[in-house]
């Protein structure tokens, strides 16, 4: 297929560098880059699994022990009296 492309300046610079390095023709380099890029787009992205790492609250040091129902008091202790 014959077509006309407008290539962004940054992509053109990368393409020129690749052509100098490889000695490949413009047609070959563009076809190869498009082929690799299109194949990569077909592959599903591997997302890194998100893991929550719990940290101990050490509520005993604030005098709360295991009394988690006193959330407002705890926030006052942690954030200070100007929290509200």
C-alpha cells in the first residue's frame, strides 16, 4: 500500500538515528517499527499487582488500647485540636 505520512519531528529524529545505526532503508525501518509497535499493542498490559501492607497503629501509646470505636478522640490526638 502506498500512502503519505506526516511524522512528528521527535519521531523523525529517532528514525534518522535508527537509520544511521542500522543502515536500513527508510521503508524497511518504518515497516519494522510499525510491525513491532502494532504487535506490542495486541499484548495485554501486565499490571503489577497492588498489595496493601498494613502497619501497626500502636494505639496503646495514645491510651486507646483496642478501643477502635473512639475514632473522633483518636483523630483529635493524632491531628490536634484544630482538626475541626
